C-alpha cells in the first residue's frame, strides 16, 4: 500500500480502505476483519456473523488498512460447522443486513438473498 501511494504520489491515507477476508472450507472458515462491514454465514436456515462491526467514536469512523495500528485492530474468528452460504458486506449494507439491537443477522435480509442465489440456475 505504501509503495502504491508513493507511485501515485498520494498520501497513504488517500488509499484508506477496510478489509474483510473469509477463507471457507468444507467444515470451517476463518474470517479476518479490519474496520466495518461484516461476513455472514448461513446453512439454509440459520445465519451468523462471527465478528460484529466495531462501533467507532462517531458514525462512519472506522479503522483502515493504511492506519499505523492496523495489525493491532485486525480481528480474526474461526467458524466451525457446515455452511453453504457466505456473504461479505460493506458498511453501506450493515444497517440493513444486521439487527444491531439483538446483535444478530437480520433474517429478512439474508433469507431472500440466499434463497434467490440458490434458486437461480445461473
């Protein structure tokens, strides 16, 4: 990132971004999260979000890969068990896709989304 900022003659902060990674296998997954957004898993009936978006001091304030402390604030989680569905969503969708009061995925969002993907032959 620093090399690219130098090549573009930009300050590294101008390339700021969050990072969500999901490495999914047949029986488990590992999630890395830096900043907001979320990774959600489903099995056809239940949905889970292993790492909840961290609230910042202000709305739309989060951690970025270009921050000096990125390694200290990156979070990891392992998810065991079968899963047939995975969604990676940005902060722009988290207020629609997540129930912040109950701290769980919003089933009326994920249910139709995954159902459409399962039922679409393409």
